[in-house]
C-alpha cells in the first residue's frame, strides 16, 4: 500500500515551518536559556546513555518529530517486523534478526511456526563446537590443537564478526588468533596465509549459498593452499561452513556435521547474531557471545515497548532525520573514543548505507523531493582529531558527529583514559560552542592590532555543529550488543520515515554481473564485449600488462 508522500504530510509541513526558525538558532544560546537542557535532552536504556542536547533542536522539535513518526506509522511497522510480517517487500521476506538474540522462552512466529527452537538449536551447535575448539579437544589432522581461525566471508559475513572480535579482544582466548579475509584482492589472502600453519588452522567459509563469488574464490585458494601440505581427507578437520548448501559443502570437503545454517529472514548486515557470529563464539567463548545477544535483546525490548519520547533508537533516528532532512547534513561521522571500536564506523557504513541508500519508496515510486540516507564515515578518536576534524570544525559543510565512549577502561593506564575522555567531551563542546571573533581577539591580546585582525578570521570557529554522545560504563559483550542493536533500530526508524525498504540491497548486484563478464574477457575465456571506450581501454591496458 502506498504511503502519502513524506513531504505532503501535515507533520512534515509543520516541521518544515519550524525548521525555518531553527536554522537560525545558536546552541550556545539554547544552553544559556535552559539550565536543564542536558537533563531534558538525554536518556538511557540497556546500559547505554544518550546525550542529544548538542543538536539544533528544542522540545517542540521533538514533539513534531514524534508526531511525524506516528503519522508515518513507524510504530506499526516496528510491530510488524517483530511479528514476523514480510516487511522486506522486494524479496517477500520477514526481517527477524531480533529473533536471533531472544531467549528460549520468547516465541517468534514466521508463517505460523515458532522459529525460536530452530534458532537455539543452531546456538547449541555453536556452543558445542566452540567449546571443543577452545578447550583443545578439537584437533587438527596431525593431532595438534587449533591456534588460528581464518574467517572467509564478505560484507556482513566479514564486517560483523571482525568488528565484534576486535571490540571484545580483552575477552579473547589467549591461544586463538583470529584472521579475516574478505577482499578478492589476493594480497588479503596472501597476508593471512603467511601468518598461519595448516596443521593448526581452522577455516570458516561464510556464505549462505556457498556461491558468493569473492568468498568462494578465497575459499578455493585457501583449500588449494591447505592441500599442498595435507591430504584431502584432512579438510574436514580444518574447514567448516556457515551455509545452507549441503551438497556444495560436501563437494568442497566439509563434513555436513560442521555446517552451521542461518535463514533467509536474516539479512547479511544483520547476521552477526546468527551462525555468522561463529568466530565471535570461538574467540570470546559462548558465554560472552550469549551476553552479546542478551545486550541486543535488551535494546530490542526497549525499542519495542518504550514510548517514542523515551525510546533511544527512536530519538537517535529522529534527530538524525532532522539533521539530514531539515538542516541539510549530508553525512554523519562516527567517532568512537575507544580503540577497540576501531572497525565500528566501517560496520555502520554497511548497516546504514546499504539499508537506506535508496531512491525509491517501498511502493517503487522515485523519490524526488527529499533526501534519504546520509554518508556514514569516521575513525576512532583521538586519531580523527589529527586527520579530518579540521574540516568538521571549519569546513563549509556541517557534519553531525556521534561520539561513543566507555566511562571506565579495560586497562590500567588511567591517565590515558582521563586524557581520552577529556578529548571526547572537549570536542563535543567545541563543535557546539565554536569560538567567536571577540574570543579570538581576547586570546591574542597583546599582539599588534593589525596582526590580530589578520588572524581573527582564521582562528574563528563557527560552532553550532551538532553531535550526540553515547556513553557506557564499560565496553562489554552486553553493552556492545546493545550498541549495535541501537544503530540497527535507528536505521529502521529512518527507513520507515523515508518509506524505503531498508532490507534489500539491489544496488550491489549490477557491478557483480558486469564484473563476471569482464573477468572472463581478462582471462581470455570470452571474446571482448562492446563496452564504452573507457572500459575497453582499461581492459586492454590490463591485458597488455599480463
């Protein structure tokens, strides 16, 4: 059913009128006028605290955004997702990653069947297998325990488990080193294989269909490398699969008993909670993997039950929508002030941009009068401060920033942590306040007046640049699970507002189809097709270089 066009709704029109005033607001003045602004514009749930007071909005803005969410049916669509309705319209699929982290006692239905039992049957297999490898009971073909795990996947089959394993390194097994190969570029595989011993390495091939081009090329390269040093019957001791294609894995040499399935109602970028998370269970243990699931489930329950005005994912999504739609902010920078979250911005790039990077509505109508998903990018603080924060402070674009920090570290270098948090909080203050010309003059007092005036425009910061700050006590499996789920649901909220299908990704397919044709031409397996002159020229140069 077609929704009314976003821009035609009553609440959108009210927001547009409101925004014409809000664009002139200065956050310095908003804080000065309301001593309780921080208390009113912050909230917490599932171990996470969100401060969104450093945005160019007020209580009326939030009221209007909540009205828009209700008019756009965000809560109805949320309930439909949790109920197992097939909200992924282009693929006729349910969207039930939330079922992957629910306890055994919570029933999730799909087509009239309770799928919770299926989910926990796979989790039980993951526990048994990960316990065996971690304890040393699982031995390689020469009788040695596993010391290295190489996960071969791409997209969500790589970004999720890699990010989580890095984030939870403090909980990792001391004997097991984790490696991740995703890029079809042979340098990626070469680097991984140069660090491992075939006698003590376990390979995980993560591909639902066992046909993903990049993953299978890498898998076959790893298989060939292994068989240079081991007999074929040894494959079953060193290769397992996260897949549903039994015949393909048997042909590859993997024992079907070591195949861990997941389902078509699990999108790749939402799959770390499924068997795709096997590397996480191997690295940190099934107990901590369960805590990761529990943290996400706590955020699910909060998202499912809390009213919009106190609902963290709703608020984060609505504030981001406000900045994108009415304040013309085309990108969002993610700034985790925690080194172990160094892959979190890359993870969010796929989660957000593959979900909401769409130009048609759920009904297939071309969107012409509003913008959808922003560009997501970033790096850990304080590295970003010495790289691109200059542009964020004084550039011509305004880029909202999400600061993420843990109040307590997992190390004993407490002076480091005080410096880290000081930088995090100072940057959010600096983006909000900026620095006026008069403040610059005051700082430069004592220098010649003409020199002061020459420097004033260079040292002035406009400020008034929005940010959110998300805090947790510690970075633990549970708080990480809640953090990931928070952003998953934020993406859902914004997709519902824009009326796009956040759960397909047709945009990645065209390049894959063309790549197969060009690869055959480069390998001499097909006659050159008629491409444009640029593509023909590039292919010719590549063939000449061989």
